C-alpha cells in the first residue's frame, strides 16, 4: 500500500485494518478465545500445509519443542505422525490447560516463545504455528529456536500469510460470548522479513510452501470467494547446519 507507515522496519497493520475491532493483548485474547478456538481455526490453515512438507521426516524426530503450543493441536498432530516426545510452551494458561487435557505433550510450560526455559540444544525439531503475527519482531523468535535446536535440527514455522492480512484487512480475531468481534494484537511480517531474521540467526532455508484460498477453503469459508487463489498461509522450514 502506497504511503503505508513503517514501524521499526515493519509494515503497520493499522494502515490495512478494515475491521476496526477492539484489540487486546495475546494472553487476554487467547484466554477468552479458548472455549471456541478449535471450532474456528481450520486445519486447512496450518495442518494441511504441514502435511505437504517433504522435510523433516516426522517419524525420525525424537524431541520437538512446540512453541506457542496453544490448545495442543500441533502437538497432537506431531505425535500422530511418530514424533516421540513434544515439549510445549505457551503464554496463555487457559490454552495450556486444554493442551494438558489432550495428553500429547511430555512437558508443558507457561512462558514466552522468545525466552523459554527449555534446554539448549535439546531438540531435533522446533515448531511454531500461527504465532508470528503476534510478535513485534521476528529475530528474537529465530534466535531462541536456534538456541533450542540440536545440530542438524529443523525449525518449522507456519504463518498467517502477510498478503492475506493486507488484502483482507483482517487481524487475528475471535467472537466472544457476547457476540463482540475482538482482535488480538496483530503485526505484519513480510516473507522477506522471515528470511532476513532467520538467516541472521544462522538458519538455512530447506523448504517453503504456501496455502491458497482454494475449493477446500471455500467449502468452510464461502464468504471468501473474493479471495479465491490468494495466499492465506505459509510454511517455512529451516535447517541448523
């Protein structure tokens, strides 16, 4: 968008916002969204992209760090594909309580994905899904993922595609029990921002996939017809050489 403001090297979401929802911070938002979260987040957004990746070989992963683990969707998906042990970190206690009930994680910790209490160099895989739009800056995340990763490990990040955020003007949001649409603090990170941050932290790009609004999406989101064939999510796979 011509004239869009740049804050600290990033595009400012307020220049694209078409909704004007009241905005809350991450733990407040997810703490209130938790009751309906899994009913509203579509597997097509993230899990379908993970299914398309050729690396890593999931069943060869012994230990995974699930950063921003939420209700445990990703952890359960990993365990179903043969990952031996998954440790999760999340900022929202209410989401961790749901994840704990699933039983997919070996360990669940309340904490920030940028400064976790997990052990250095202990993980074959570091994975994060649909959290990057809540981070003001990306480099601290990629630095922490690098710290956690063993030599040769992978880092997999699934993102809400910046193009879709800008084209739709839609933040990450939920509808509360009173019917109010509430936004959760949203930041725009271009894919080039991910590349710069990850390369700066030492990662090498191994694979990338993008998901578009296709027929499968339109069966669950028919109002998105005007976004047909627009990219809506992206998966980036990094390797610690």
